[in-house]
C-alpha cells in the first residue's frame, strides 16, 4: 500500500482544498535514530498533503499547494543516508528531493509520522528509513506487479493486552470477581469483533498465565502493532467510586490518583523481577527521541476517541478527566495505545456489571467503534 496524505483529503476535506491557504515550508532536517535509521523531518505551516516516490538513490516528497523557499536550508546531520536535499517546483507542488547514499525500500506506514503542531513546532512529517536489503526489492517488485494484492491491503494490527493473569489476579471484587478473569473475557470478545471487522489482532495472553509488563510491551513491538489496548478493571478504597477511566503513558502522572494506579498496576512485576532486558534498553533509547512525542500524540488521540465512544454508549465514567496520564510500564513501547480501566470491581454494582456478558459486549462494541474511528494513517 502506498502511503499518501492525499487519501485523507479525498475522503473528507475536498471542498476545503480549493480555498486552502498555501502551505509553507518551515524547515528540513535529518538525524540518526537507533538501529542505524535515518530520520528526515519536514516542517510545514499547514498539514501537508503529500506523496512519496523512490527514484534511484532518491526519496522524493511531493507536497501539494506549496512553493519553493530558498531561505529554508536543510540541516543535515552526519552519518545519515541523505547527502543533500533540493527543492524542485512542479506546478503547484513542491518536490523535496533527498539524494541518498543508497537505495531505500518503499516506506511503510510505521516509518511515517505526521505530527501536529506543539510548542515551537509546526506540522512535521517524520520519515524513518534504512538502506534497502535485497528482500525489500523483491517485496516491492512483487507488489508493483500486482501479483500480490494481499500485500496492498495491509490490515492494521491491534494488540489486545488483558491485564494480570496467573499468579497475579489483579484486583478482586467483594464477591470474588477477579480482574484477570474479567479482562480476559472482554479481551477474547474484543478479538472476535475486531477480527470480524477486518483488523489483525494478537492477544498478549489467551489464557490464565502470568506475563511480565515489559514482555507485553515487547510483544506489541515484535508483532508490529499499530495500536495497543491494555484492559484492566479498577479498585478504589471507597466502594462508592465507580466508572471507567483511560490512561496513556507519561513519565509524570497527571494527578495523584493516576500515580497511585500506575504504582499498583506496575506492582504486578514485583512478583517476578529480573533486571532490565535488552529490549527495555532499546525502548528507552527510542522513547527518548522525537518518536516519543509522536507515540504520545497518537495515544492521546486514541484515548480521547475511546472515552467519547464509552460516553456515547452510556458507560458510566469515573468522576474527573476521562483521559489521564501516568508512568505505566506496560505502555512503554513505540506502539501507540492506552490502558483502559473498564470499571471498578470495588463497587458492588459495577462488579456485577463487569462480569455480565451483555455489559461486556457493550464495552467491547464501544472499544471496536473507537478503533474504527481512530486515524491509523497519520
Ligand atoms: Zn489492572
């Protein structure tokens, strides 16, 4: 599948294009990322409508509605695949031509990020790539022959992570309902519905087994997840507290309650602790980069959409913000995602609901809707 910003415009913004303000090129820069990846960042004043092409030893980014600006000089880091970058005007389009030391394969969706403005930054198109291997060439040759249509209909990969399991029951309701059982049941139903809706799904656990938090995150990386959904149920010292809440990763908790929750969810790993794995070190390196911001933004977008889906399905919300942030170990990966607390097992009426198949189906339907509405393509 060729990834292009154009499809977004065709789908929903066509009437606005004719009147759209001209896009302006703000900056261009390269850098080196872990795994010997070259990162090329193109900053623009408006959301770019772009397409990519791959002439011999070049990467061309075609941006619509944009004029060349010679005052914008690319900042090139040493040690990347990019030797120089030129701007070539082509009618109303600007072609940003990156000359490369080696050929690269067609960029996959996971190698492309489009970041919203934040702080001092405008829109940023972020492209990560490495020199192509012979395997890439074969794959792209097969795809362009049209003999492998399956290759062109890539399914989005959703990782479903039922929390806890095995020796770690999670929280337990007054009537003995265990978090690990509720979330596994909801997770299985979610998998069935998502598979039926055309997604590729993987569950971190499909039975009552214990799995370390870092292993869950690592699983999401290995399966090349596009979205990670960690399912949990909550407990509160006050048995009157009820409702769902949704969390994304942040190294600083958004509030005291979120902090406590992250501590209790992370505490599961103290049951079986080893040192940091090689994976965790790599992820820390990746997360210290720009990618962290992209993952955080996409996660936030998903989490807000999920909260909206729950609210419109009349699932009771915990008082306070529906989306909060805390340092959850399970969310430390480069896969965007959220941790969903489906409700409170500590509340007797909600404990009853959480094990009720109809209520579980309602929760699953809301999550499926939020995933269908999520923009995987940014
Ligand atoms: Zn939990």
